[in-house]
C-alpha cells in the first residue's frame, strides 16, 4: 500500500498527449504551493498517441486500464490512490488543477465528504461547452436531483473530490460516462455530506477531440437515473 499522502489526483486519459503534461504540472503546482504530500495518477485508457510518454515525462504515476470507459478508468485509478483526499479531473486542460483549494480544504477539514464542481456558477469560457450540452447538462442534473434527492447542480462536472473514508462507503458498477451520475447517486445514497463549489471550465486550446458522444452518453446518464 505504501505511505499515506494528503492528496491524490486521478486523471482518466484517452489520447490526451497535447494536454496531459500541462494538467500534471498544474496539479503538482497545487501540491507544492500548499506544502502537501501528494501524487498525480494518470490512468491510461489505451491511448495510442504519446500520452503515456508525456505523463511519465511530467512525473505522474501511470496506471494502465486497457478496458475502455471513463468510469472504468477512474475506478481503476481510485484503487491505486494513497491520499486522504482524492481529486478527480479530466486531463484535457479544461480544469485548472492549481485552483483546487475549494475542493481540498473542506474535505481535509472535515466539512464535507464529497465536493462536486459547478461550472454554471464558476463560468464556462466561450466555446468550452457545446450549446446542446448547456441545455442537456442542466436537464439531466435536474432529473438526477429529483431521483437521488440531492441539491447537486452540475452532475457532469469532471472536477470533483472525495475523502478516502467516504470512498469506502460508495459502490460503483458503471463503466462509461454515466459514472459521473453514479458517483453522485452513490454519495447521496450513502448519506454522505456533499458540498459544491464553482469550477471554471476552460476552453481547450490544443488540438483534441472530445470523447464525449452527446446522444449515446446523454442517454446513458438518463438510463442510469431511470433504472437505479
Ligand atoms: N469519453 C471518454 N473519456 C475517457 C475514456 N477514457 C478516458 N477518458 C478521459 O476522460 C476525460 C473525459 O473525456 P472528455 O472527452 O473530456 O469528455 P467531456 O469533458 O465530457 O467533453 C478525458 O480526460 C478523457 O481523456 C473513455 O473511454 N471515454
Ligand atoms: Mg473534458
């Protein structure tokens, strides 16, 4: 198991060679500025580009998870963490991991068990979110709030944090994008204290393709909400 740390970052990664290095650097900057003991874990989901090389060059621990899926990648990464607080986020440079104080502090101080980012209060840079998602995310989040009895506003924000002890009470079964919904449902079901904080969604300036497929992934969220 190795020694306990203050913070672990878990970044699911599928072909993000242009951005993963920057994300690792930003996470490390937060760790250093706050004098924490920390680690950055990149879960490689079968990338065929230079993601693994870039992640290693920037000093991340790389965990391979060849079975595809956003949820699968994160779940595998979580098993390898050593931090008392775990921050999860995309490595596509849309979240600035230098500004994780609002995620880390309430968990480290015991105020909450889980903190979910809210891009609608944090701000969405122009072009960072397709117009359809600006309608779909609030709609699916509303469905999720009704179904799971929580006040979470942005069910699909990729930036979120959880304590190690809370994680032990959560159960996951999903493997795809619907994991972001399951994560909140599971926290609410376990009676955990869920906080929310503004998260800025940056526009990715590098050449990259979003892996999210609007309709199939949107339907997977809806299906999860309806059937669990
Ligand atoms: N969609 C998707 N993303 C994956 C997968 N495996 C790892 N990822 C990573 O999960 C994060 C979320 O994907 P992204 O395309 O940014 O989705 P979006 O933020 O909802 O547009 C990125 O860091 C991806 O590299 C996968 O199988 N599918
Ligand atoms: Mg993303």
